[in-house]
C-alpha cells in the first residue's frame, strides 16, 4: 500500500474527502517527525511506538572496492509494534 492507497482507504473509512484525508495523514506524519526530532517518543497504545535510537560508529566495507570504511554514529528512527498489532498480523 502506498500513500495514495492509504489516503483513499482513510477517506472511505471516515467519510472524509480525499483532500481532508490527505491533510490528516500529512498532519500525523508531520507531528510524529517533529516529536522525534525533539528526541521524544511517540506511542499509540496497541499499535506501536516510535523513538530515536543512536547507532554507534562502526567499520564497514565498500562492496565494489573491498576497502574498509568508517561509518559514523547517527540517530535513526525505530518503530516497535504493539501487542495488539502483533496479534492481528499473526
């Protein structure tokens, strides 16, 4: 499912117009993104939670040249599904 499909499904499920559904989805992603930028966690009970984790610096290998390279530490968003979501997907 891509963003357009998701917007169409939201529109059908909520009786909102496609424009209103797109605005709602855009607002949700904007809020989650800004909250993660602040270093805070976003949790939706039963669905899951997003948080920012720090990935440590490490060495890697360029597959084309086989040279060893240093990969710097970075911050990455992580999603952890909730119990209800895990149970529904089984």
